[in-house]
């Protein structure tokens, strides 16, 4: 199979050309699914916070929800770098 990557002219979405047929790339399909879910309020962008200050900044930025992990809180308090 000879795959060739193209970019859609108007949306700049990567497209695969396989034996004369155009297919969106897996990443493009995922982006489309996430965009559709976000528009239908089935998906939320959820920034991570590591302390009360970052939680307040996230709230002030207008996000409805935030993610907080135990490691992020501990690492922040110990001034350790992000592990991921």
C-alpha cells in the first residue's frame, strides 16, 4: 500500500491518499470527534491544577472543571519537576 499525505485546502486537515481514495488520518478523526463532543457539551477541556492558586486562576479563566492529582500537589509543595 502506497500512502501519501495531503492537507485539505480549506480546513488544513491531514488526509491520507490510499489507492486513489482519500481518508482522514487517525489524528484528524480524533480531532473531529473531540470538536463535535465539545460543541455538543459532551466533552470538557480540563486543565490541571497543583495548588489553590492554580485552581483559582483556572476558575478565573472561565473553566467549569479542573483536574488535580496527588503527585502534582506533592511535587508542587516539594518544588519537584513534572514527572510526565
